[in-house]
């Protein structure tokens, strides 16, 4: 199947107590990135980078665009860099993960310049090199072979750049495994997840989703005991339908927030992002570790992180089929690899996934405001004290108590 290049559209509970972002930042990583001002970002337009595919998934990345509706290229980083994310989530200064830990990123289509673009991002922010030559970076197709690799697709390339950069920011010492599925069809993307597991990934990041009913038959393909499986919930807000794999009880479902600096004790404010998808599954049973009373089936999300493109993150990736540059991206595709990278801080099998998080809510910031739609029960789409759909149990708090 040919999908045209287009722009239309992370375990142990203690890992969140020590959620990390890069500690070594260069002089090019100032307290605030200034290529786009906060005011410009707050009013900027954004679009989804990937097409919706019948019988498959679409990625959850959204990119800031210029007045022509094309990805806005910046000469230097704009949006949040690793130091800002570390500050927002109170990450300890010494935790960077282990080179014995592999975080896999699963995406569709090819990205020929993935390693080169990743190198620019990591060098800009003072992160250690992650290359094929030093054994940190590996790219394979959905069968696990180094070639042939799928044909490129610009929207999915931007998604993949976002994923690799956010995992790098969260776990700079982790190894990165990029598994490229032949297409976004469920058969191919599920095969790629299996390959990531077979190749030894400790965490698998999935920043995409498709129709919940169509995806339900692939639920077993996301069940790998001892591997933290992470999935973004989607960017279309409440009432648009849940997506698979985030609706699976086998994954850590990651919703999204709007993040901004503030003069409060934390130094930041965080609210539920209007695009964060949430709700009660129509197909998946309620896991034993989930205790909300308004949904008898699986409820999403479990946790959250920054996703609003207008408070987005700095990414180095393709802005055209032939050019890479600094972009600002968001969507729950930003939140999921941040959580995946946090999970990757701890090597080896890292627990049972979401169950550990529900048992240790003290290591999360409870997000108590923000609305994503109209709903009853109200917690389906309104952030509030304790558990809520858009942000789950909250966002990482490295200063919290497990």
C-alpha cells in the first residue's frame, strides 16, 4: 500500500520518582528557547503530520506551521528543550539511564536521515552521541533486518524525529532501537512491535493509534511481560472515540497537557490539553489495578506529559522531503516518548507497566484543571483532583515520594 507524503495529521513506579531528562546541556540550551516567543507559540497554527488510514493507524504528532500552512523551520531550537522538561518534571540531576537499557521506537515507513538528524539534536543539547558506530543506535525493518528499509513518508519522518528526540531527552544514556514498519496497517505495525520485543527492548514507545474496534484483535500483540509498553492516546479531544493501542490494558496510556512557566513554587503550570483523548473503552475489560467507578471497562489515560503544540518541544527533523531543520512539535506523540524515556532510566525488566503507577501516585503531579469536551461522568473529560481521563493520575514529579 502506498501512502503519500503529507501533513494532515513512556515499569516501575520509582521510575517516575526519578524521571529524567538530560543533565548535560550546552550553552545553546538556554532557560527559554527564543526563536519563537511564548506569545508566538501560543497563537501559532499547527497541523497533524500523518494521514488517517483505513485498517491501520495514524501518528499523533502535530507540527507548528507558518502562514502558508507548511512546517515552520527555525534557525535555532524553538520550544522546550531537555533542561526545560527536566525543570518542569523535577528530574533529579544525576539520573541519565543505563547503556544496558534499550528503548524502542516503533513507527511506520522509512526515515533515511534518522541517525544524522538525531545527532544534530543530541549535539545541540550536549547529550552523548548515539550512533550505529558506538552501538547506541540501531535501525531495522519490521522483520528485524537492516535492509531493505521502507520508503520514506514525510509526516511519519517528523513523527519519528519527535520520538527519538524525546526519548533522548528523557534517557540520554539509553540505547535507541528504531523499528520501521512497512506501512501503518495494523498487521505491519503490530509485527514491528513484536520485532522490537524480540530484539531485546525494555521499553517500547508507540505514538500512534487507530480505530479501537479494528485494533482490538491485535491486543495480544502488545502483551510482553517485563516490557513497558507505552502508547499515546490521541489528539482529537473527548468524544471522538478511543484509539488502539492506548485503549489496551497491556499499555501505559499517555494523555497530554499544556505546559507553561509560572511564578508558583513549582515554577510551572500544567493543565489538561484540549486535544487529549480520553474515555471509557467499548471493547477492553477493566484491569484490576484501575479503580475509577464511572467506567466498567478500561479507562484512559493512565498518565500524561506535555502535548500541546503551542507549548511544544524542540525537534530536529525533516521540514521538507529534502531538508531538515528545527521544528516545534506536540501532540500526545510528544508525551508518550517522554514517558517511555523515563521508563528507560531503569534497566532490565521494569515491572508490570501501568499497575505500578497506580500503586504509587505520590510520584506524580496531580493535574486538576483543563477541559477537553462535554461529558458525564465529568471526570471523563475534565481534569480534577485525583484520577481523570485526560491526564490520568498526573504527570511525572521527580521530587515526589514513591
